[in-house]
C-alpha cells in the first residue's frame, strides 16, 4: 500500500462514522468524499515537492504588530503544481458534485485548452478581485458560485501544503488575532475549550489560539448574535456576529473528537448553509462553501 493509503482509509472510515452518527449531514458529506480522498494524497505529494519555493523569514516585530507571515495575495503560485491539481481533481469534482456538473465541465474544458486560464482565475481569487472573477465566470456562461467553488477546490491543496510548511515558523509566536498568522485569511472553524479555543484557517488550514471574547472578524465585544444548532447536537454550532454579520462554525469541547479535522468540519456544513440562507456571510476561501454564495 502507498504511504498515503492509511490516511485515505482513515478518512473513509471517519466519513462512514459521521454518516452513521449524524444522518442529517449525509447529503452534505457524500459529494465531498471523493474530493477528500484525492486531496489527501495530493497534499502529501505537494508537501514533498514544495522545497523549491522560497520561505519567508519570520519577523517577530511585524508578527507582533499583526502582520501575517505570507499574505494570501502573495501566495507563490506554481503553474505546474496548479495544472497537476486540476488534472487530478477535475474528474473528482464533476463526479461528486452532480448538481453543478454542467458548469464544472464547461470550466474544465476551458482550463484544458486555454493555457493562461488557470493562473488567471487563481490570481483573481487569491487577490479577492471579485468583479474580475465575476466577469470571467460570465464570459464562460457559468454560475459565479460554481466557478468560485471550483477555483477554491484547486487552490486548497496548494494552500494546505504551503500551510503545513510555514506553520512551524510561527509556532510559539504570541498571536491572538482573528485572522491566520500564516496567510491572513479568516478562520473557517473554531474548537472552543473554555473562553477561547483553537482556530483553523479557512484557506491554508493552519491553526492558532484565540483567547479573546470579541468577534474574530470585526472585534465586536460582548455576546454573539444568532446561534444555529441541530437539536441533540448543541455542541456543534454556527455563530453569527451581531455587528459584521459574519459567521463562524464552532465545536464545543470534545464534540467530534477523534475525527479528521476535514471530516469534523463537514459536520457543520448544514448549519452554515442555514446561516447563509439567513443572510450571514462566510469566509470566502473555505473549501466547504460556494464562494460568494
């Protein structure tokens, strides 16, 4: 068995367990299974091959002032690595996400024949150039939400591999900001263990401690606004801020302990959809979400 075989088997076991223990998430988890399995080996390979990319030198003064290590719009895009991710994930995406299959096929055909297309789309997404990204989607005749989702899926393995390499550079550095110390992206999920907890970046999957009671997005003080939870699973929540309207998926204590982080995160997907339907805003780079939906 290949080196990543046990990881893939563990992910599949976790998904099967989640489907048994929380039947309400099945429709949200099932399309992602193939993607999770393919991405596990892809990230491992990208980690081994990332040695040529330059690594920023941590500056304790700048970190102390709130500057992240390598901002997302400075992400080092390797065209060959991006093309490799596309080749491996495109068939998985079209097979798993059948409701969006027509648009995904159109995007995939364009990426296969237009050499510059992949880099152009990725650069727009990384720099949050929303209008340029929307124009590109309309030029293809595809839904912007599907195009955003597709682009985030291609960037995520690259970001996760980069995050694994850079996270150690900021380990132990005091950091109590709401955004990621590695890439500056917003958190996608928090595991709370008292007044604070561990944040996971929505883009590079780096983790950091956040001990403040304020909203991580806008630093609004006091209690949060709307809280969404499934009866019987109250330790798994989505919490929206009263002031900025952003929401954060949150796991309390030991709930979902023992699951792979990606699988545990998918357990919150139904609640996040509910939050979006009520007008709350997600972190746009989160692989579990339709970007700008």
